[in-house]
């Protein structure tokens, strides 16, 4: 390991319509968002009235577009059962999944924006699936999920982050500098919004691991950064990505 973590990204595009066969510009716009969001370079990083500015993190992980593969299909939606990752079900197998982050861009259906595999799973299904309408910032990217934050959120899961509300009422996300939340937040919550969990903390609804609209999320915390970096350290489940 020589310090900086740089992740090669393989993008697998599955398309039936020409709109689903998103442009290289749309793909590159997503890579650009990831490089901003994971390096404290996003334009909303310094949003005023952020009660959590003291724990916001420059994660310091960068992403490089490595390859784009495209496949035409007759399927109208792929669901969340990993069919898109398997040639036997008409999908595309990942390329070098122990050293490259594979993204699948396809219509998922059911109102799902994206889904991720946590560290420690099978390499044959490792990576992140994102609906083409919520990928990048141009082309078919659709408001209010048109700022590329679905990939930021899902790659957070891929790097071992839980949802900020711990997937339970006042649940635990295993990160100590994020407050307890009652439940996911949607839209863009009002400044000063508090949880009714123990201590009634201000909620960190501007965190990428909440469920707000893309324009409402703009930070990871230092505790989340530590949890992500641990996965790439010696003995970590994604150490094969560290060069
Ligand atoms: N619902 C999805 C998930 O939990 C993604 C949520 C992404 N949110 C966003 N504003 N883009 O995996
Ligand atoms: Zn999630
Ligand atoms: Ca926490």
C-alpha cells in the first residue's frame, strides 16, 4: 500500500432502449461526482448551517474509469436478485472484481435506485447496480436523483457503510460520530431537524448514507471514513484493491 487508494471502475451497461444505452459523457459525469464526493471537492461540501461540519470527511479515495462494456437485452427490468451480473440470466459477468469496482447500469424497476454488495460476499456478484435514470448528472439522469449521489451512497455500502438510521428505529450504524436517527429521511429535511432517539440529537440528514434527495446529501463523517479505509487495510476484505 502506498497511501492513496485509487479504484479502477468497470461500467457494464445493459440496455433495451437507446435511452438505456447511456452515453460515455453520462458515465464520465458519474465518475466525476465520485471523485468530488469522496475527496471533499463537491460544490455543496461547504453548505452553510451544517451542524456537522466539524466531523465531515475528506475520504481521499479516487476513481478511474477503466472500461465500459455494453450489452443489448430484451429485458425491461432486472430487479435486485443479481440477474444482471450473470451471463446465464442474460446479464454480464464482472471483470476482475477483486481489483476493479464493477458497476452495472440497467433498469432495475420497482422504484429501486440502486443496490450494492457489502464486503465479504462472492466475487462473482461483487459491485454495485444503479438504474440508468439515476446515474451521473447528464443524459437520462432524472431529478431529484440527478446529481450522481445514488452511486456515492451505494459505493458507501460497497465500502462497508450501513444506513445512517441503522435500518431500525434509532438503530446503530456502527459509526460513533453519526447520531441516532428515527428512520430514513426523504426529500430535503429542514435545518434543525432532530431525532426523538435518546438525547434527541440533530439528525445528520445531509449524510450520503441517508435517503434524502441528491441535493440534500453532501458529506461522509470521519467515523465513516475510518470504517471505509479499514476495508482496504491489511486484513481488510477489499485489501486486494489497495496498491
Ligand atoms: N434506496 C437506495 C439504497 O438504499 C439508494 C438511495 C440513494 N439516494 C439518493 N439520494 N440517490 O440502496
Ligand atoms: Zn442504501
Ligand atoms: Ca452512529
